[in-house]
C-alpha cells in the first residue's frame, strides 16, 4: 500500500511530466500552425479552420465523458479494489462512448453539410473540398471520443508518463504533417484533412493496445457490454448529464460573450477578445496540469473513505494551481503592454485590458477548483453544476442587456469577474453544506482565510506595487526582464513566508536537499 509520501511524490513527478508535455506541445503547435499556413495558403487554411471550428463545438462532450469515466474508475479502485467492478465501468463507458460518437457523427454531417451549402461563406471552388474536410474532421472526432475510456484508465492508474508520450506522439505527427504540406503539389487541403483524421486513430490504437496488455479491467466482456440491467448506466449517465450542463454553461458564456462583443462593437473587439482568450487558455493549461495529477488520488481517497487525505488534496487542488498561476500570471499582468507589443507589433484596441481581466478570471476560477473536485469525487454534482451552469447562462443574458444600456466594453467585461465571484460563493456554500452532512472534520473559516483571503491579498498587493514599479520607467527589454525576475523572486519570498505552512516548508527543504545530493554525485 503506497504511503502518503509516495503518493505526494507521484503527484509531483506526474505534474513535472505534464508540464514538460505542455511546453513541448505549445512550442511544436506554434511552428505547426506557421507551416500549415504556408502549405495551405490563406484560403484553404481558413476553410479548414472554419469547418474544424464548427466540429469543435462538440468537443466539450468528450471532456465531460472523460471526467465521468475517470471519476467512476478511480472511485471503484479506491472503494472496492475489485477488478470486476472496474471492468464493468470500463465496458459500460465503451458502449456509451460508441453511442455518443455515432450520434455526434450523424449530427455533424447532417448539420455541417447544411451549413456549408446554405450558411457558411466558402469559395464556390472549395465546396466539394469543404465537405470532404467536414467528414474527415468528424471521423477524427469519433476516434478522439473512443479514446476517452482508455485515457481515463491511464489517468486512474496515474500512468501519466505513457499518457504524455502518446499525446506528444500526436503532436509530433501533426508537426510532420505540417512539414509534409510544403512538398505536396496537389490537393493539399484534402490530404491535410485526411492525415489529421488519422492522428487520433493512431493515438487510440496505441492507447488501446497498451491498456489491453497491461490492465485486465480493459478487456472487453460481452456480458458487461449489455446495457440492460447494467448497474452503472444510470449513475454514469446522470453524472455526465449534470457535468455536461455545467460545461454547456461555460461554452455559452465564452461563445455568447464573443457574439455580444461582435454585435455591439464589431470584429476589432473580437480580435482583442481572441488574443485574451489565447493568453488565458495558455495559463489554464499550466494550472490544469497539477489538477490532473491530483484528481485520481482525490477520487480514490473519496472511494476509500479516507477523509483526512480527501481534505488535504482538496486544499492542495485549490492552493497550488493558484500559486503556479500567480508565478506566471502576475508578471504577465504587470508587463502585458510590452509583451503584446513584442508579440503582435500591431496590438488591437482593448487587448491589454481584456488580457488582464481574463488573467484575473483564470486565477479566481482556479482558486476554488478543488471544491468542484471534491464534489465530483463524492458524485454529488447535481446542485453544484446546475447552479454554476445557470449562473453562467444568466450572466451571458445579463451582459447583453448591460451592453445595450451602458455601451461600455470595460463594464461588460467586468461582468466576467462578477460571475467568477458568484461561482466561488456557490462552491463554498455547497461544499460547506455537504461536508456537514458527510460529517467530515473541516475548518471552514480557516480554509477561506488560508486558501482565498491570504493568497488574493498577497497577489493583489504585489500586482498594485508591480504596476507602479513597471510604470516608473520607459518599457525596454532590460526593464521587462528585470521587472519580471524581481516580481517572481518577490512573490516566491512572500509565498514562502506567508502562504506556506511549516510542514510544506519542510517537504520543500527535503526535496531541495535530495536534488543537491543528486547534483553533487553526478
């Protein structure tokens, strides 16, 4: 039986592996996009992204199902350690994902062809190619959906290394396809679409073969595949339904907000919003890597009934993603004007403001993400996801009327922060009530002070001081570098003395001592 120390080390190792994957993925994706644009040209590149964007509206479903499958597999590992029950969960998820994949494929093809013929603005010469692209992207989405049960199994086993390797294989293949476009003479768009559809298929095959070989519970069983009288169908579909409603709320807020900006302020504001979304997505990727590492153990702790471990991991899932975000987010917030000028040269109006607000948005959301995880782990998500989903939808509707009345893009954008504060309040209220029912020892006021008030007090103070310091001199690369390094160093010192507890400091000292010994013995 692994000790708590072993589990913590595994979380740290898995997080490091995921961060390495993120860095390599961002680097290769950056260059892949450049070569794809060179190979396809503006028109074909725009056509592919337009079609892929329509299909991408359905990808949040696979994310919902991934969370559902991983939750039930990890919970059974912790609660029963019964391979047969885990096998039932896995086989149930296989048949559910197959049904979902078929339904989504039919919807995409039916609606997609109608959009291509009647709605989307596609050059007449590209209509046939666009339909081939639609089918190819839809097929690729099927492979992605069918890989979810295998990914969930890998995550439940905390086999992050193999998961990261396979994901990087997909990224390298996409990079290779981008380079291949430069030497192909004919039908580049169709070739690109078909090859891109093959990448998730190869990833699926690698994951399936590995899981079949190493995990007994992934062996397909015809008795478990029968949905009738399957004890896991109802709880899994119920869990997925409420989680899906919450995810739909996030999608409505994101897409609805973009549409509202376009209606009242035009495409130039959409450009600024798009840049801000890219920055926030990159930040979220870094923090979610740690959450991904913590999630399997948190769910297993809930299954085992290990409430002490459950609460510790919940606090960790709130605290550490926020701290990691702040190390990157605070310097970004302070020096954003200079960064955007170097990155884009011609910076769209409001980009700086939007980027700064969305940095705060990501920080606020991640500060209590652990509370959402504990409700997921316990399987009690109906009230949480319903309230969060409705708050997101209501906020989107409110933003439309606020935009009509006040005509202020700043005021409208600030509603995102207000919505985040509402979501934080919902999470705190529901978890406090649930923990009382579960009779789990939990110092609620201390949690709010340590996890929310102190970190945000430190972060807010450092941002204000950093902005004053940054604006004291004219921007330059030297001043940017100095400000960034000083901000990070100051934040780390403040975190060490004010936000880390005694046992956390001891663990960090032990890690650095081991690293020092390893370096000296090289």
